C-alpha cells in the first residue's frame, strides 16, 4: 500500500512547476515593487533637489542684499562722518558772526568775546575727544612732536624748551604734531 505522502512523478513535476511559477510571480512582484519604490524615491530626490536649489538661490539673494546694504551704509558713514563735528563747529561760527555784527564795542569787549568763543571751541573739542598737545618741559617724542629748531640750553638734552604751535590728537591719534624747539647739549 502506498502512503498518501508519496506522489507520482507527474504530480511531482506539476508541483515543481507550480512552485517555480509561484517563485517567478513573487520575483516579478518584488521587482515591480522595487521599481515603484525607486520611482517614488527618485521623485522624492527630485523634489528635494528642487527645494535645495530654491534655498541656495534664496541664500545667494540674501547675501547679495546684505552686501548692497553694507556698501550703502559705508557710503553714508563716509558722507556724514563729520556731521557731528560740523554741527558743533557751527555754534562757534555763530559766535564769531555775532561778534562781527556789533557796531560799537571796545577792544576789551572783543577780547572777552574771543575768550568766550575760545572756551566754546574747547568745549566742542572735548565733546569730540580732541585733545590739545602742549608739551613744554616734556621730553621730545617724534610721535607727537615735530622739532623745528634745536638750541643749546641748560636743560637736559631732548627737552622741549618752547612750543611754536600746539598739536592735537583725536582719540589718541595725532591730528597735528606740536611744532617745538628742543634743547641740545652745550658744547
């Protein structure tokens, strides 16, 4: 008696063919699924590329706008850098104009007016951090002083004897060196 678990050759062949067909169908279905996934993945990548291209163009435009704004701000800073100084110095000019409009005044009145105007100008200098360099009695420093003459003196060599013209600094930077006479050793 044959067991029910035994198959004939034709049954085996048919079963094998069915198994191979099923395997082929599974392979075909998997390949189709892979193609669909790749198509979706490719579409996703194309969308991501388009998004990144937009971001790059946006960043490029922002950079260009920033550059243009910076150039405009620098131009304005150059044009109006002395605006504060100009508005302060106009006050001094107004004082001189007022002094010139006086019809009857004495030499003493003019002197007082000039002293007040000088104080006003000194006040403007202080506001703008312009410092006077008056180095009489100091040691000569070529960074702040310009020697006009050297004379023999009882003072130490390289000591400033007199100041012909005061110097000025702006924020510790020399605007104009002081013109000075410097002592040299006696022979």
